[in-house]
């Protein structure tokens, strides 16, 4: 600790003379944490050999996205190398499928203990309150999305982790160019969700430059999943419609029929997340990338589903909160940097997405009815 503290002093002392670059390089070598003043901090950086599989912790993993990602990562890296965590009780099949642990990201010591005891090398930070839920619970969203983020960043720096944090189309706003929306442009979101995601992008990039944190971030569009429910976002309608179409043939849409938003099928999203995490650092000219696959409106989605289920009845009852959020989101996402830097390429367009979703939700529903 004495050595580290002297090094830190030296680094601080050097800053004005050597400039930013040298400070970042030095700090990368000593791997100190912004919480270095804590007397019980453990300043070791996990040196994780490239031949090993990463040891992965996923926070907030019981939401729409975490369980699917866990399955893919366990296939790739081994069942016991991927720990799913959340503050909720896992369903039986999730609990039985591999390591699950309670982790509240607001509890910094608990988070650090999990990282240390399990020799974690990759942290996938999914805990968040999404756009519509965030607007209904601003103070909780501020705690989880901002205070929680600070804990995660500090633990990641302190233990030399590769840290992935998803951002979103919601990180833009009414002043951003909507069609197309590039990676770098004005970002003035008007939701606590959007504000907290811009904060995450900037803090992650700052820690990358300042402390050498291996921070990686993708701005996801609305993700369409078949076997998990969305958690209170603006793009939720595009998942719910499949379940209602198959079960009842009726759907009430909470966005206007002409609301065009960027969307992505879950298989593409899974691959994108794994690919950016595995990309060599030299391939990444940036640390935060837009990724995209398609943009569609509720009207277009209904029409495409109608080709398979012609009796589908849809009524539009616009929710003003969700509509306002949607109206300030990008319409078309420019993901050309992801495509050229690390080879991002989507496989699913609207027809493939609809066909695959209906196959899955249809057979699932028939199975449930038969049991
Ligand atoms: N689903 C999408 O379409 C989409 C699009 C863009 C970005 N994202 C981002 O991807 C991530 C995952 O999204 P999702 O759709 O699975 O979210 P979700 O809302 O479905 O799940 C979030 C999870 O966070 C957990 N959580 C809440 N407070 C917590 C705390 N204090 N400690 C630990 N966990 C806590 C919740 O229990 C929940 O299981 C989020 O960061 C979200 O912003 C999602
Ligand atoms: C877009 C994304 O961040 C999430 N599905 C939401 O609507 O809030």
C-alpha cells in the first residue's frame, strides 16, 4: 500500500508536466482505484492470461437480456465461468442451470467480495431501470443507474476487469440528428434513463483514458426477444405484440402507428455483444458504438405479422410518456463505425424477425395449452 500510495503521489505530481497520456500509461501500470483512499482496498490487478477463459459476472441478469447472454457465454466459456446475479429470486430453471448469486450493485463491498472470491475478469453490467420505468421512479433510477454505475466502475478499475455497459438509443434526445444518428453528435436526452446512460458512456471512456479501464459499450436499439419479457422500456410493444397476437389475436399498442424506432432481433444482439467483448483492443477506435439492424413503425410490424396472422386486431392507445420518449429517440441508427472497426453485421431484417418470433411464440403457446 505504501508503494502504491507513493506511486499515486508521483503520478499526481507528474500530471501537469507529463500531460494526460503519461498519466494514463502510468496509472495503467499501477492499476490503482479511484477509491484508493479506502483503507481496506485491495490493489491488485488480475492478470488474466489470454489462453484462459474469462470469468464473467453479469449484474441485473434476470431481466429481458441477461439470461440469454448467460446461456451464450456459458456455451462459449464454460458453465462455471459465468455467474449470473440479480437482486431478485431466480426462477427454478435459471437457478438450476448454473451459478447464480445475489448481488445488489448499490452495495459496493458485496460487489467487490464477489469479484475477488470468484476471480472475475469480465463484468457485464446490465442492472438498470429502463426508460419508462425510470420516468415513473426517478429517484430509484438515479440510484441504480448512476450510484450503482459508480460502484461498478470502481470495482472494475480496482481489479483490472474488462467492463461492458450497454447504452441505448435513449441516450440521444430531441436535439440529436435523428436520421441517421451517428456515434458522435449532440446528446441531450430528457429522461433519467437517457441522462444516466450518457453519464455511463462518458464515465467509462474517462476511466479508460484516466486509469486504463478496458471499457466497452454498445448502444443497443430496442431488443426483440422471444423467451423473455421486457422490463419497462419504450420499445416493449414490439415484443408484447407477438405474445398477444398468438394468444388472443388482439393487441393494444401504446405508441402511435407511425413511430419509427431502431430495433434488433435477440440473436443479432447476442452476437454483437460477444463480438465486441472479444474484439482485440487495437480494433476499437472508440469505446462506445451504435449498433443497428433495422428500423420499423408499429404499423409496419402489424402489417408484417398480418401476413402470417391475418385476423390480428390492433388498436392504438398512445401512452404520452412512452410516446414522448420515442419521439426523441433516433429513427435510424448509423452503426458504420461498428461495421468497419470490428466487423459488425446483422442477419435479421423485419421479415426474418417476424417469422422467427412467430415460430417461437406460437410453438411455446401451443405447448403451454397442451400441458
Ligand atoms: N432491452 C432492451 O431493449 C435494451 C435496449 C438498450 C439497452 N438496454 C440495456 O441493457 C441492460 C439490460 O436490459 P434489460 O432489458 O435486461 O433490463 P431489465 O429491466 O429487464 O432488467 C434489469 C435488471 O436489473 C435488476 N436490478 C435493478 N436494481 C438492481 C440493483 N440495485 N442491483 C442489481 N440488479 C438490479 C432488476 O432486478 C432487473 O432484473 C440495461 O442496462 C438496459 O439499459 C436494453
Ligand atoms: C431502447 C431501450 O433502451 C429500452 N428497450 C427502452 O425502451 O427503454
